[in-house]
């Protein structure tokens, strides 16, 4: 079973940087960058809960947070070869999520 990452600080907010990435995660990122969908799936399992929680904290809507978290992972998979350092996966995912949240919030009436 894959243990989800906890990106929240003591105040429940998303940390600017994720906890230290272990070597297994780094290997999964490397494999995913080479096109291994199973490795990427394991990364999704590790990061989906904290990413969803972060997006929910920005939007306040559970269902939209779920949709935008999924869209974050779709974009991450597509652009994973552009990620320069595996250890920066968490901040990179957060950046994608931030951009999607900003776009979503701009569309509100």
C-alpha cells in the first residue's frame, strides 16, 4: 500500500516544499519520466490526497477540487519530461494546481 504524502503544516496549510522525497519516490519519478504509467500511478496515489486538500482549501468546493486535482495529474503526466529535478515534484504539482485554481477562480461570475 502506498502511503499518501502529508503536505500540510501544523496550521493545515500546504507547505511550500514537500517533505524530503525518499529514494523510492525519486525512482518512481525517473521511471514515470521514461513513460512507465504504473510508476506514475503510484505517484498519483501518494500525492492525490494532499493535492486535493490543497486545492479544496483554495476553492472551497470538494467536487471542483477533485476535478482540478485530476486535471493537475493529467497535465503533470503530459509535461513530466520537462521536470528537471525529481525532488521538485511536489512544488511543481502545486504550481500546476495553483495555475488551474487561478483559471477556475477567474471564470466565476
